[in-house]
């Protein structure tokens, strides 16, 4: 069987200029990065007719792999198969995890975006630009303290950490500024992974270059000795930081194996950030395509909830249809099956684990838009398992369910699903807010997410989180939406609680004010904002020969 | 008067495909990055006739600015003016200093490489790729220690630091790995600026992708508890790191304001590293052009010495002519003039400071190739000053000297200089090694550089350096060339000693083994491998408006 990288390398790519032309992108709007990647100088203010928006989400991810990106890409290719004008809007992969765990973020099998090596490595440099801008701000903050500290910034209360697009646990907690008078001021600090940077969220939520600059101005970087907030605008460096992101803000265009256009832009993780690709890329997909298919990170409890509650109000558009991806294997794992024994038929585990899918579907249904279940077929699924799953979806959940097999067969194996999605998009449906965005308190918002999406009972704030909440409300920011940072593996804040647990409490350890992004991050459980590498990192098996041929990259 | 960025923005650029065509670069060898930048898939193994090589260097840099890059670019445009097939080979600017001090690394006035904003910012992402690869190795090292430490690596003896392309003094000396059992092993560490990374030197000295991988394998990352060396090859990650540099190794092509092709690739600083652009870019310039003009960093005591003693043997080609850039202003500063009073005629300061030029010229003459002095004219230079300087060069130093005024007038104001350079290139001349590369000891090599290039008497090794030397010789690496890390402002290791001091000693504080690069770095004086930002960083004055128009970037 061919590996993903082999399939990708054998693909006949169409030139990116031809892909752009197909979408109606003008020559002067296109900046090529080699022959198969481009940035698009998309003007979101130009009046256009918006296409239909399809949001793809999934059950909780497991070690079995759900293939949400694979389904999204396969669905896009199925639209192409049906001669629909479609564009994908996906997130860019982060390099840190690429070196850690095997498994790409560019789909798999015969449903991939290409050139996959480039997309998975440096791509067009957006994440590096974010890393550079983020750490430039860090240096400017410490430099201000070093040179007289006119703003009276308290080194113990600097909230702006540093970032790197590397899985490096060694940098989670560090002490900087050692070495004496000329080498800075000693203080505690730490690195997050770049995707967790507030600048990443800002880039993804900005509607224009000036929106980007305004948001950067508003970033809270810390507090003075007398506990007054200090913003980027106080340092006067929003211009320089925006300058560093002038190209990163432009959506990137690539293609799938079947030449469906794909905008790949921005990549916050959904467990530690808001988990959706950029608003500009989604707008570009909506403007150039009759159908825009986007994907939100991890399960619907994370990325999709944030898409609905944080992104949609800024995009000024809600999905016309929500697709929840499920697999027999992952549901069996959720039902207690051994992860080394997923190739064997196990109906009882499937029946037990299916509650996970139920809760995801019902969570999404609360937003009022049509929900469809896409069953991503694996070769090892038995007919009985697939039949049980589809029947459960159709008869018990009473929603549309279809199998998609694009991993093995590309777009043509997703045509039935695509037809159902097209029908759903034409269904009139009102969007329902999960909570009142104007009037709910921070606690009420968290409570709504925990009870209505996670299926839990309560939230419990640590002493630190309580103090943070008090300060946030005193500062007048209680109206902002909440971005939950939570493990992706469970509805609860404990990664080991699979299925659909009941009667649980979500533990909030801290609340962080992200004024540039325009939300409050609630850190729950033991969530880490800097991952580590495993004992056998994927990097050990990668290679490139003298002709540039790559092996071991998925 | 227009600023550099204004002149650059008003320039009518030729498409990079047309520039490439002019040089005879084939379509399939070109990877566009937008319309005005490209990477060239240059095959250095293809047999071609090499052009003539011209090396541009200068006197010691001062606060007055010498304009070495401006002269290099102006000289290239003068060759174009004379209808010669010429290509430049320059270094890429580092982003860290761009945010700190005003002053670009892309020339100035009417002698610039463009698009200057892009080149000065992220360009084609090479430095970011190096940063990523460097820090990925750091993470893999600490991850190895965390997961059982099979290699028995001593955390106190890890010599591989981390890097960032930001001027951030706060990161010079840090403690990492705090936070308990799951967050790494506590140890001392620090960040260098990316241009000081051994990977930067390796990229610039590699002749092919497999040479790059072999060099990476050989990198020394630290020692075991029983003091045995540990290499990248012991970690088995040379493939992954090379993969991360697969595009960075390809030379970048841009143009000057007058459409002279310029390869801009690699950018080690000459004070803390070897200070020359990549061998592949220089080879590309030599292969595609009849004349290749390259530039080495800072004064001839740093970049040019390293070009002759480290680069040339690996390039397998020595310069056909050396151009030493001097200015009236900088020589006056070297002669004791006040830096705020350089616009006034001051012949006595000029006469006193001219010894600096003398030593640079005589240093370069020892290599046996023709040396020419280029006087970079400033509007404030008086006729008497210029006449004195030219007469001194011609009559006392007995070398060719010409004025170049390309900053104000572009290539046509460098034509006389270009003619002299062309004549010099046709002069038969043998290259003389500064020291015997096969047989000299480490001390003898340093002694040769100090006495014959710097004009000093002695070297003195700290206790730490003596121990390091003993270990290097015991390990069998005493045959490697030495890369001096020294202040650029003086022939001595004290930045304040201008002119041409006599009877001084160079103090070596440490010797570092860079086995991938293939040299030993000698740290002298108080040289820092991570710069800081000034009290008013240039970043504070930069801006970009809603249409993407940039201000304050030079």
C-alpha cells in the first residue's frame, strides 16, 4: 500500500495559476510561491455574492484517527465531481507536531491537499512570521524594562510569553534575563507553541490589515507595579508588528489531489486556542466558490463550538450545514475497545461508544442548522458495524447519515454525502445562539458551554481563576466570549474519560484576557500550551536523499 | 531627499522571470516567490565555465557608514552599464537588527537590491527555516535526555544552544527545564541570534544537499558524563534537519534598481561567524555570469580574511580582484574626528585615520591578488579630502583607486571603477595562503591572522580557552581552520581602538568546535552572540497603512 507522501509525490499537479483561474481569481490577485502554491491578495471589502458555508467537525479524536481533514477534502472533491464550484478553507499544519507524532494534517490516502510536504513543512512562512512577530514583541517588552521602564511595567506581571513552532517541553517554564546588568532583568517566563499565540488568533479573526493592526494595538502585555494594564499601543509597536505580518495575512491557495481549490490559512489548535482557519480564507472561499467547506479543530465540543460562538459573529455568517465525522474504530475505542484490537468486529464496544457521537450531534443541533453525520469508512470496518452505525444515525438520532470512502477512492466515494449536504444547505433554518452574547456573564457563558455542549453539570474556578475573573470584570471585559482550553480527548477536562460522561465538573485553573483576539481563554484541567515530543519522535525516521526525495514524512 | 524605502517603492521592477532569462536560467530551474523573487534550483555539479570573481570588502565600519553593500551593488550596475554579463552574490539581512538600528542591508540611495522591504523582512524564509531546524535539534536533544538518555549526554555539557532571529538580550543566559518531572531537565542554556547558528555556517559552506546532510551529521552537540563527544548522527536526526532546509539551501534571485541580477543567500555575521554569503550562490553567480561580484561582512580583517581562508578552499576558487571600500567620513572618524562633526572638512583627521585603510589594503595584498580601493563618495566630502585620499591610495599605497558615487547616481557613477576592476581581473596573479592549511597548529593559524591581518603582536588564551584547545587537539581536530569572533570596529578586540593600533594582544576567551561547519570559532574580547535592542528601537517608528504602504523601514 502506498504511503500518503508517495501518493502525494506521484500526483499530477495543475499549475496554481490554472487553479486560481478556475475560481475566477485575477492574475493581479495572485502571488505565486513556486508553481503549486500562491498567496491571494483577496479584497474582502469588494461586494460579492456569498456561497453556502459547510462546517465539518467530528466526534472526540482518538488514537484510531477520525480522518476529519480527509473527509473534508474528500467532500470537496465530491462537489468537484458533481461539477459544483467549491473551495475548501482549512487550517495550516503546525511544524512542531510534525516532528513528533506520525500523521499529517493534510488529509490522507486519495483525499489530500498537495504539495503535502511543503504544506506540512514551512509552507509560505505564515507561522514563522507569527513566531517572529510574537518574539519581537517579547524582546521589545524586555527592552523597555531594561532601558528605564518608563511604563513602570512589573517584570513579575508580564503576561506576554514567548513562542516557538517546536514541541519543546524544556521551554515551558524558564528563567530569563540572567547574566548581569547588561543582559536584561531576571524573571520567570516560558514558551508556548506558536499556534497558541494570541497573534495567531488575531490573524485568524482579522477582517483586514487595519483590523489586524487595531487588534494588535489592543493586546494586553502585562501590568504595572500599581496593577494598571499595559497594552501594545503603550509601546507604540503595533505598526512594526503588523508590518511583520503583511504577507502572513494573505490566504494561501493550493489544490487537492483532484484539483479542488483549497485555501489553507491560519492554524490555531482547538484545544488551546480557537481552532479555526482564518476568517479571510473562509471569506475568500465563500466569495470565489458557490460552496465553501471549512473545518474546525478536534471534536465539535472544541473547534465547532468556537466556530459558532467566536468566529461566526465576526465572519457575519453561520454555517448552512454542519457535518459531524465519525468512524467505527473511534467509536469502538470510546466504547472501551483495546486500541490494538480495532481491526476485529466489536459490535458491543460500538454500541457502548456511540453515545459519544450522540452528544456531538445533539450539541450541534442546538445551533439550529442541519446536522449530517459522515461515516469515514476504514477497510477494517465490518458490514454489520457500518450498518449498525448508519441505522443508529438515521433511526435513533434521526439525522442524515452517509458513508464516505474518499481515503481509498477519492471524491467519487463521497458523492452521496455531497448530494445530502447540498440538499441540507438549501433547507431554511434559523441560527440559535448558544448564549446571549450581549448580556451573559463570563460564568454564564462557561456554564452554557459546559452544560449544553459538554453535557457536564458545573464549573469550578481555582482561586487563581477567581481572582482573574474579578479583575476581568472590574476592567470591564466581562462581555467578551470565552475560548475554552480543554483536552480534545474527552467532553470532560480529563483526557481518559471517553464516551459521554455524565455528572462532571469542569475545573478552570486560570482565565486569560486576550484583548487583541477579543476573547477570554479559560484554561481547564491540565491543558498544556507547549507540547512535548514522544520517546520516539517522527523526526528520527525522516530522510531526504541527494535528489530531494523525501521519506518518512507520514 | 527621498528615503531608501521610497526610492525602492518607486522602482519599476522587471519580472523575475525576465531577470532569470537574461542570465540563462531555465524555466524549470526557477521557483517564483511572487513576481520579483525566486529560488533557483541550481545544479552546481553541471559543468560550466566559471566567470571572474570579485570580492568587495572595506575598512573597519564606523557609525558614519561605509556603504560597502551600496558600492557592491553600484559596481554591479556599472558592469551592466558596460554591457557585461554580471551577477551579484550577497548575504541576506537578519531581521533582528532591522527592528533595532536604522540602516538596511540592501544598499542605499540609487544602488539598492529590490524589493527591499521583502528582502529586509522575511524574504523567502531561509532564516526562519534555519531557526526552526536549529531549535528542532535543541528540542530533540532535551527530549533524548528526558526519555531515558540512552546516549548518557551530560545536561551540563550540552554545547548546542537555541537561536532566534530577534535581538533579545533577555535570552542570552537562561535556565530551562523548570516545572517538574514532565517538563524536562533543569539546566543552563541560552539563545544566540540565528545568524550565529552553526547551521547558518553549514548552509553557506555546503556544496550540495548531500554535503549539507553530511555536515549536519557531524555537528558536535555536547559530551557524555564520561566526556565523550556526541554528534547529531548519534541522535539519527540529520535527515529530518536536512528536510527542514531543503528549500533554504536554494539560492534566491532578485534584482537591483537597474535590473542587475543578484543572488542573495545566507547571512552569517562576520564578527561572530564567517560572514560570507553561500557557496552555492557564489557558484551560481560564477556559473551564470561572466563576472560574479561578492561581498564579505564588515572590514577585511573579518569577512574577507574568512572568505580567503575558510570559503575559498571550499569554493575551490579565489577572487580575481579584491575591492576595498573606504569613505572620507569613516577615515576621519578613525582619525579622531567627532562623529557629530563629519560634514566639515577635516584634512588632519583624514591624514591621521588613513592608516586604517593602509592596514586593510596591505592585509589583503598578502593573498597575492590585485587590490583596488573604491572611495564611496558622500555629498559632504570636500574636493581636497577626496583628492588627498585618492593621491594617498595611488602614490603611497601604490594601488588603483577610484571614486564611486552610485548612492546618488546609480551604476553610471561606478563605470570608471568597473573598468579598473575588469583590467585587474585579467592580470595574472597567484594566490598565497595566509598560513599552511595542512600543517599549521591552531595557535599558529591564530597567530598568523593576528600578526599579518590585524597587525597585532600576540594572542593570549584564557584558562577556559586553553582547556578547550587541549581537548580539540586531543580529539584530533587541530587541523581545522579558525574562525575569529571579534569586534568589527577595531583591528584589536577592543571596539574603541580605532585607526591602526600597534603592539596589542588579542584575548581569546573560548574556543568552540563547529564540526559541521568545519572550523574552530575563537571568541575574542567581549564579543556577544546575541545582540540587544537600543533604547529607541527602529521598530517604534515603523508603520504600515491599510493599503500595505510601509513607512519607517529605513
